[in-house]
C-alpha cells in the first residue's frame, strides 16, 4: 500500500491512472476506522476489480467543525488505520495535512468554498449551520485530487450522501456516487468513530437511537392510514427521554431522495434523528418499511 501526503502528488498519480485506463474507486474517511469503513473499501474493490485502484483518504476536515465542536478531540490512530487499510486491500492511502488541503487558510489566504443551498438547510444543517459547507468543499477537493470513477459512502450519513449526490450532479463531476448500507453492532447501534467517546454507562443507552427507529417502523407498518409526523415525533421523544443520559436534538421524517419533509408518514418514508448521549452527539436513520 502506497501512502501519499502531497495533494499535487495524489493528483499526478490519478492523472497517470486515467491515462493508463485504470478504474479508480475512492472511500473518503476521517480515520479511526471501524468495520463500516472497511466494508466500504471491500465494496469499492469489488466495483473496480483488478487492476483497478482503491484509494482511501484519512483527513479530519477542520472546515466541517464549528468552533464549539470536537475537532481537537476527534479520535485518531494512524498506525492502526494504516494496518486496517492494508488488510482491506487499499492500494493508496491519501493522508494530507491541513496545509495541503487548505493552503493559507490560517492566515486568510484560502477563500473558496462549495455551498449546496437546498438540501443542507434541515436536520444536520439546522443543528450545525456551517457543517455541510465544509463537507462539500473538502469532498469536491478530494474528488479533484483522486479523480475517481466511483466513490462509496455509508448510509448512516444519509443527508450528507444526498447533498454530495446533488453536488456531483449540479457541478458535473464525472463519477458515480454510491451509498452502502449502514453497518451496526449486534445491539443495533450504528458503527461510528464517535462511539469511542461513550462511557461504559452511556454505551447501552446509545442503542436508544436504533430502538427509536424500530418503534417508528412498527407504528408505520401496523397502521392502515398515514401517521401524522408530530404525533410520531412525540412518541419518539418520549422513548428517548427514558434514558437518563439521552437528549433528543431532532427527529425528522422525509422523502429519502429529495429530503422534503413529510407531514404524514407512510411506508417507505425516511426517518433521521440526532441524540446527545451525555455530551456526545450521535446520528442514525432508516427507511420505515
């Protein structure tokens, strides 16, 4: 596995692969890898085959964190991540610095950002107003450096994937963006690097996100008529409140493709929620069917 730290070197490699006609698949991550990430890498290998190239990136992107958020505390373990990438069959690991990705940013010399104006306003965008500007900017930059034919993201960040799919369409990126299913622990908790933050007491309480999704599914499937979102939202909020460490940030019901909010929920609608477990914030989502 080759490790690349220079943005210019990464792009030179990508251009060479393009001249050679090699298929390139890409999995962007912020590191502290888990089995969910590795499943994306395995899926990417299957998509590009051999002698296709699988590129993974590890970059904790500062522009998607607000000043009050956990950028400095975000878990990092590069040596472990390298070993996992090798085991997953990654060909190239791109590990740039902030100076490579945002040259001059600390002194005001970086000023270009990518902004999606519609899908990014609700849910995560409502709770974290500057978040998606950072996500779309860094992913656009990574796409331009890696030049993938296909990029694979996880469904746990459903809104993010929808926004990036819209960016790819609107800005004519020549690639296919694919969304792979969420991997979960045995108790239903969605795999996430942030799960490391949970204390022994908080960890079982965190399954309340999955239990809330399951409750919504049961209500919708058992009903013969649409369920009003405010009533279902109150049921979800009451369930979350049963856990001492849990505090609901939001629960939303919407169309999975357009992210348009629903006033009534039927089978096939999508639900997303964000919950604080102590001071740590977790997200999850699922189709209600």
